[in-house]
C-alpha cells in the first residue's frame, strides 16, 4: 500500500487494500483524515483571501495586521493608528464569507493623541477617508471627553456610521450626534 501525506491518496490506495471495515466506514480513520485536510485547506484559503483583500486597500498599513484562522473562526491581530482603520479592517473581514465568527483584537495606538486638536483632526481624517464624507459640510468639536458632530450627511446610515466611528476614538467617552440628513 502506498501511503503519502495527501489523504486523498491514502483513501484511494486503501480501497485496493484489505483493511478492516472500521477504517473505511464513514467516520473512520480515513474520513477523519479527509475532514482534517479539508478543514486546514479551507482555513488557509480564507486566510489568503483576507490578506489579499487587506493588501489591496491603500488606506491601511497591512504590514501591522495578521490573521489566524482555525475551524472557520477568524482572529485579527495587530495595531492601527486610528479607529477608522480598525473599522475598515473589520468591514473587510465581514465582507468575506465562509467563517463562523470574527474576533477583532486590533489595538488602536492612542498615544498619538496628545491634545484636543489632534483628536479633532483624527476624527475628521477618519470621517473623510473611511466614510467618504465631505468635510466642508461637517464640523467636529471636542470638549471634556465629548465629541460634538454638526453638519450634513447624505444618508441616515452615514449619520449612524459617523457616530459609531467617532465613539471608538481614544479619549472620546461620549458623542453628541447633531448631524442632519441632506435633502
């Protein structure tokens, strides 16, 4: 009997050999080997798809992010500079199908924000880059750990997405969303 690493070859060769029925039956040793092989292959393909999608996005430094995939559960590790980057990575992972669960364990380097003006700048940057909002129609104010959003956005979805994005900014504990929908 010719035994190689590839379980499909093992299965093919064992049909010609005289082996106990327990080994060949569904749920036997050969079926278990095939299941493990297919599971590892699926995990590897999913990891490659996620890595490729991330590297195709020019707004993210993909060298700081890594994926682990096991049994269809995706774990995303690494660090980013802004909450917008974390959100866009989460959205990219959620767009890919075939997983059971996503654990977004990306850290935001909050030491970048020293004063209120830098926080406002980061918020405006994220709103523009990750949501595509027109900054000439939006004003952001930051006082006492509260971010105030004023202006106009095209849809209710953008209003909610802006609030969610700003709420994950370091040092922001509350968001007052006064954005209005454009007619």
